[in-house]
C-alpha cells in the first residue's frame, strides 16, 4: 500500500510565503530519513508557478546536490532571471538551513497557438490490459505493461511502460504538472538495472548505492493527471558509476504531453 495519500502530496504543493522570494513546504510523511526527489520536483514547479502568474512551466532542470532530511521543512528561494512577454526564466534553490539540497532552472511560457503534430505512443494496449501495481511513492492507480517486476533479479530489456491515473484533481495546471513530475522520478533507476543479471532496484542500500543526481522534464501540452497517462521510458546507458534514462508521457488520446530525462548514481557497495 502507498505510504501516503494524494491529499498528502497536494498539501506539500501548498507552499507558505515566509519572506521576500522565500517559500516553505512540508515533506511527505514517509518512513525514511531522505526526502523523496519527486516531492522536490513537484514543489519546485509550485514555487516557480507562484512566482510567475500568467505563465506555466514549460521545462525544468534540477540538480540534486545532497539528500534532504524529512524531519526538516524544505525552503525554496525563488529568483526571476527573466520575465518577458511570453517567456520567463526562474531559478529555484531548495535548502534546509545552510545546506543546499537541489537547484532548479525553470522555463516559463504563455500558451500559444501554432503548428501541431505529435509522435504516436507505443502500441501497448489499453490500461485494462496492464497489471495493477503498487508503486508506493505514487499513491494512485498505476498499471505496468506486461507485468514487469522491477524488483526481479532476472535480466530484461532496459524499458518500462506504465499507465498512471490520479483521482479527481483541481483545475490547476501546476498541480497536474507537479504530480506527473513527482511520478517520473521513481522508476528510472529500476529500469536501468533490468539488464543486469542478479541485480534490481531491490538491491538499493543492500548491494548498491543509488541516488538521483539530476532530473529534467519538458511539458509540451496541457494534460490532466487524473486522466490516463502512458509513461514509456528507456535507459540506453549505465557507465562510470552513473545511469541515464529518458521517457515520454502520452495522454489517453495519444498526444505526447511531456518528456523527461534523469541521471543517477549507481555504485556497488564494497
């Protein structure tokens, strides 16, 4: 069962104004000392959206400097680098006391009409054909195509396709963006480990040190996280103590609505 609910995650997105350019958010109630990176992604989107009314997040690149402590609230320092008529750039620094946990560069954009096309999603069938799975840190309906088990130590291809649908959410774009960003942080390391016989994401903290070092996400079109979204991801390389993976999210109509990429640290415990 999930260790927290959607309401807990939504509460984390309600950041408090604690001073000029300073916001503060609570942490998810998880039974672990380290703040989940997906929470920081979602809160950075919320912080940038609050600082740039009239624009929505177009893309965001986050570098994780060190782990955060779940016993301490997260503080977000927001700085407008550029605020043009249609585009804007915002810097967000997540910290606890003097310790910088993550830094983000967020690109903002006003909705525009223009040329339109989208690659088609992979042919994976409907959500009803996929296997319901409890992803723990994603507290809503998730279904994995082909019943892939990321905890299995049997080797497999470095790909993962899964469906996601949150319960009914408010009509607030930053909420839908935040929830999708939160969810994309979770399964890339497990996908990267699939080709290694005898290893899986279940070996994190047992045989492997793992941690996300950077995560980027691009929002191409508006979408709703409370409708079905197909997440298709692939990890093309693991080398030099690092893994890289990327993915796309498609809405129920087959439109490509978001893309993401993640680099992580993976080291054997000696």
